[in-house]
C-alpha cells in the first residue's frame, strides 16, 4: 500500500554524537531546536520553526546549511532529512568535505546519482557490501515506494549504525507534529541566548572532552608552568645571540603558558 505524500515541508537533523556534544554546536545555529537522543551514539535535532517558509531558500538548502554548520570542526557527521510537497531527500555533511545527498520525487522516483550513495556509505563506515546493496535498492525504480517510504528505508539502513529515532519522529510528518511529539517526550529545547552563552557552552564542551584536563585543572596549570619555564630562558638565550628563530619560539611558549594559566584562573571564577 502506498504511503501518502507529505502535506508540507519538514525536516530532521541526525547527528552522529551524543546530545552533550551536539548541544553547544546547535546553539551556534541561532535557531530554536529540540534535541533528543536518537540511538546509540546518535542525536536528533527537530526544528521548532520553519525558516524555509519565510525566507528565500527551500527546505533542502536550509537543512544543507545547518548540517554543514553543525559539523565544521565538530569531528562527527550530520545527516539532514528533508521533504516537501514535490521531493524528499537527505544531505550528509562532514566538516569541510563536500556534502553529498540524494533526492526522490514525491512518487518515489529516484533523481540522484548512485555515486552519492556509495560516498554516503563510505563516510559513515557502513558495510561496503550488504549496506551498499541496500542503499542501491533505494536508487532503483519501485512503484510501491513513494518518497516517504524511501526515507524510512534509509532510516532502516542507518539503524545498523545505532540510529533509533524516538517514537513518532517519522520522516514525512509535518513540522508542527514533529515538534509536538519531541516536546511531549521531553526533548531539550535549544535556543539562541547570545554569543556569551554560546561561547561558554562551547568551552564547557571542550572541557568535558578528552582534552579537558589539559585545558583546565592541575594538568593545565602544570602545562602552562612548564611552557613558561621553557619559554623564558629560551627567549633570553635567543635575545643574547640575536637569534630571531629561537626568540620567536620562546615567545610563543611564554604566550601559550600565560594564556593557559589565565584561562584556568578565569574559568575558576563563579559565573565563568
């Protein structure tokens, strides 16, 4: 039985990272979103507004821009799932690499390039035989599958990587319904609250990462002191011998040491 085509444009953003890692980056989109876990190692962002209706860009371009912004410097990929009354598709963004995507018409007719599916599989680490064969099936004509069914098929393949969308967050549903479902299930609201809070959220994320101990805390202070201890005599030695190279190297070490100690002290203050 044919699945009814979507009545209005809508979208979901899948991020291959847990919500704590997605949260600070999502703030930088300056858009109201709902954030929820979406399986093992995945999160989903549900747009709370519909800028594709009020702006000049269609839903696929808006989502491609969001996905690209989320992954620049993040180290994890994002998949934008989008649909409107004529088409549906996905866009995969992964940092500064070229985005790839695929499109189906409302009746399920594939209009994308098969190579995009293979690139999609490679970047997500999917099985080069079984998963690629399943993805290829989405690029072949199928009179029983419309655009929404194609997106559901894509989600089924992504389930092998751990994707598990919360109940009710189904591609093809209107944006208002997706927002209501996400809110009812306790999704976290992400709202732009100014650059200061966004920067603070980003710093918190760095401090909670594996680099955290070297950014703030005893190890960070030890590293800063070591850089000063090495940089000061190196700079003096370079100045005495009129060596620009050694003087520059020492100055860089001093600067890094001072910044490291200053940052640790600043973040230790209440409210910072």
